[in-house]
């Protein structure tokens, strides 16, 4: 049968082209990772073949020993990586090597700045892969044949860098993939046996199949001719340990090995923050190796982004991104689960129904939470790093995972009125430890940012009394506090909601003052009510303010402004909720207002106070020009 070569050229998908460009021009600081990435792909290909062979054993039959071979040619300046894994069909080659299928990639690529340093950092969130070949090569040939296809169904993919690539069918005798890297001049150093061996040892020691290189021949002494040397077939030997890392006892594994294994499975440049490796025997029988990354992926907030663990059953790879074993709020965890309980033919559908899945999920969830708790206790700096990266995701925990609400709550970190910088580094336990005698609630204020929160008028009385308040500045905060309800038996209380209630932190003096203020301001409150009729739910005098004349509060049963904004952005029609206008009768402006006999002037002043209260709460004015006009009229009177 003749091979229809059918050679054709293709342009790369835009995003693939951008990624390629970056690989070629920006990632020069750690060139050697190209080998880790290509070996990792080869190892995945072997895993996939073994998995398909579970139902189609004939795929493996002709060549059952899965392995990866690395060869080099110093004169040609090439490095070649060959696997006998699953291989690719022509369509798969075009799909896999010409496009990037991950959703959100286009948006991610738009963030690239052209600044090499910054972009190299960004790409770490994305994970380098096959294109890392172009860090060291200016031309790449891929020869591949999908397992199960005939020898004339081989494919040759060829690419000289950014512009385009070509594919053609070729006769290809063996199953699997061969990647030939034609090294750039400045990367010729990699065509070296010693160098390659040391890179393999460093990055790929613990992939489960052998990574082989030609045995190094001792140079023959002069005049000494080795017998039959020319006829000897080249002999390969394994360079790596070829034992899956997680199957070894914990005590035998060095930190460095754990770190390299993480990079192998995650395609991350950086070390993980921490990890936890456990063998569980008994009712359930599995091994897990879970990592907390030191970098957030670009698609952390994309609903359909790939997440989850690499699933093995009895050391056979089953699938990537098995998301059934961890809750969504722990989606940043990377790692491996090797189960002895699940069936080898397990699919995503079966996983969903298997009762072992839930049991393992709940055990792994606890494992991750404990690992984080340990990190927090052992290394506050590292924990802070974790929180800054994944804190917002952790806040989804109380809503998603009611059973572990208290464990999650202990891991949360906040800015409070006790913090000077916009840093979330105070735990709820810290807060509770500093609560005042008689203080019953954990107080919080929501605002768009730290500065607004910190200077919020609602905090004035709390500051005066030395009561700490949590400053919540993330969009999810109000929503998540709504699910927390309480911590350590203490309810959460929004300081901008409902009437001021300091509980028993209110002294007899405070109480007397409050009652006096309420009584004496009766008439003023009534006048203000008339002016603001229709715009507010109610008007009342307050002792919550010290330096501010007035503020707006939301009534107890209404949702706060943050929550409102989230729902409005999501397109929900919400019933109108009017705020309560609170006046501080001890403020000179309010006293001045009280004495104003002219009703028009009184209305002007009232409206200004109302608008200012809105501004201080971080709201937008319905009629800013009106506010400016009133204020300017007053300013002019200053000169008169
Ligand atoms: P990733 O591995 O993250 O999916 P890569 O860019 O490294 O991304 O590879 C893209 C795809 O190309 C892989 O998902 C795989 O389907 C295919 N591929 C890469 N290398 C090989 C190989 N050696 N054998 C078979 N398929 C491969």
C-alpha cells in the first residue's frame, strides 16, 4: 500500500502562537525544564496507553515494556525523546500541537505584556508543556503513530518556530512518539550525555517507567580492539529510579524529591508550599500525595477549568483531573491519588456513584485542612503566602462544606482595625482572644477596599471603646460571612446593619447617654424625616458616631451593599431597600442643623448630610450635581 503523504501547512491558533513566541523569546533562565516537560508528556502517553490496554490488550501486545528513551547527537546538535506510549493520529497531532484547548487561554494571553521577565512569571501560572521544546530548539520534528493504527498511519509534524507547521503522513514502524529537537546554537550544551543524565535524575527520577539512555561505553584503550564491537546492538539502561514516588515509604523520600515530583505533575516552575503523603489501610486502602502550590493558576476562578488529582488504581493511571475527590474550595490542590478500592474500569460516571469516592473525598478534605493548619502553626510566612494566593477560594468553604465549617474558619485570615497595612493576617482565634469583656459578637464592616473600610464612620464608637472590627474588603466576604453565622459561639455582626448593639460592652454610662440622645433629638429627627420622606426607611439618633455627623445603615433583615452589587451584576432584579439615616446629635453640624429655622436651608443641610453619608459608605450619589450645587451655595456664604 502506498502512503498518501498529503503534506500540508497549518498556521498556529493565535493563542498557541503567542505561547510559542514566549517560549522562544522569554524563557531562558531555566532552559533545562524542556526535558522534564517532554518526559512528562511521554510518561502521560505511556499511562494513557496502559489505560486503553485494559480493555484492548492487543494495543500493548507487540511491545509490552513501556519506556522512554533519550538520545543525542553532538555533531548534529540534536536531542531525541522517544516513547512507546499512546501516540497520536494525524487529527490529534493537529489538535494537540497546533492549538491550546484550555478555556480562558485567550483572555490569559492578553495579559502578556511583552516584558520578558513579567511574562515568564505569568506563564508559570499557565504551565509550560510541549512548546517548551522551543526554549532550546529552533526546529522540532515529531514522528508519531497512534496505538492500534497501521504503520502507514504515522505522522510527521515539523515546525521551525512561530510561523507555521507542516504535517504529513509517513510510514512509521513503531507505536508512540519521537520528538527530535534541533538545538539552537546557544543550547548545544544539552547534546551531552552527562548533562542529560543529570537533568533526568533531577526532574524525572520518579516517573513510573524507565527513562533510558545508551550505556556509556568506556573509551577503548589504544590498540585494543573490542571483539565484535561493531556488531553489538546499542544497549540502553534506565537512568531514573522508575518507581512511582508515592509508592515508596515516606521516610525514604527527601524533600527535594517531593519537590521535583510536584513540578513533574504540575508543570509548575516553583516549589510547592507544602505537601502531605499518606498511605491509608483498613476499610479504605489508598495512597495520596497532596501538594499546595506556591502559585495560583490563571484559571482559578473559571468554573470549567481543569482541576483535581491524578487518579491511579493499583498503580495504573486512570485519569487526570479527577475532581471528585476534593471540594471545589480546595481546587488549588495538586497531587496523586492511588486507590486499591476502585475498579480498574472506573469512569467519571462510575466515580460519581461509587460510595468509596465520598469516603475518600471526606478523608482527603480533612487531610488538606490539617496540612494547612500545620503550615499555619509551623511557618506563618509560608501560610501568609498561601492565604494571599488562595484565601478568597477558601472563603467558599463555609458555604460548600458545612461539615468542616469550623476547621475552615480557623484557617481564615482577615484585616482588622488592629492592622495597619492592607494585609489579611489575623485569625478569628486572634480576634476572639482580644475581645472585650462583655463583647458578644464578632464585628465586621464591609467596604470596597482597606482604606475605605478603615476610615468608615461605622467604626467610630468601636474605636473609642477599643473594640476590634474585621475589615472585609473582598467581594465574596458578605456572602461568606452569611454562611459562617458564628465562630466559637460568637455571632458575626455587621456594624452597618441594624441599631447599634454593643451587648454588654455598653456600660451604664453609655446606656444613659444613648437614652438621653434619643429623647432629646425627637424633634430634630421628625423634621429630618419630613425632608427625606421616601428616600429613607427611617431616621434616628445614634451614639455610634464620634467624628461624623451622620451615616446610613441597612436594616437587620436587608442585604448589605456588597451582596446587592454582586446580585445586581449577576443581573438579578432586587426589591428596593431604603437605608436608615442615623444622626449624631453631639456633632456641631447636627447641632447647627437643629437650630436652623429656615425650612429651605434646613432641607439643603439635611440633603448634604444625607449625600455625605452616602459617599462615606462608598456609594454613588443619585444626583452628584445637585450635591455640588448645594455645597457650593454654602461655601459662598462663608465669604459673605
Ligand atoms: P498538556 O500536556 O498540558 O496537555 P502539552 O502542550 O504538553 O500540554 O501537550 C499537548 C497535548 O499533546 C497533550 O495533552 C497530548 O495529548 C499531546 N502529546 C504531547 N506529547 C505527547 C506524546 N509524547 N505522546 C502522545 N501525545 C502527546
